């Protein structure tokens, strides 16, 4: 019996509070109810949009990860070629630097 009375009292209190609010703000209960329904619908749509955006982000992150993984052999090949070029170009660059140093010293 105690829980039933509690729920009835709570419901009655909420009802009286709502009537007092609508009376003090001069609002029509039907208009207020429609407005609350629209707000709930709008909030639900926003939550759905956030969930969709999260799903899209997760999918795109997975695609990016797969692309980076697939590109790793190419990046390794590029780095190897850069290292080879640097090794081959080093003696020539050293010779060029020596000539420049001699010209600057004169």
C-alpha cells in the first residue's frame, strides 16, 4: 500500500505543479503538449544524427587504417630509394661543397 500511495501522491503533485505552471505562464495545455512533443522529436533526431556521425567516423577511421597499412610497403620502397639517392649523391655534394668553400675563401 505504501508504494501505491507514494506513486499516487507523486502523480498528483506533478499534475498540480503542471497546472500551476501553465496557469502562471498563460499557456494552453494542448499548445504546451505539442511544443514538448516537438522538442522531444527534435532531440531524438539530434541523437540519431550524432549516432550516425559516430558510425561514419568509425567506418572512415577503419578505411584510413586499412589504407595506411596497404601503403606501408610503398612508403618503405620510397624510403629505400631516398637512402640510395642520398648515398650516391653524397660524394658529389661533398665535392660541390669543397669547390664552394674554396671560392668563398678566395
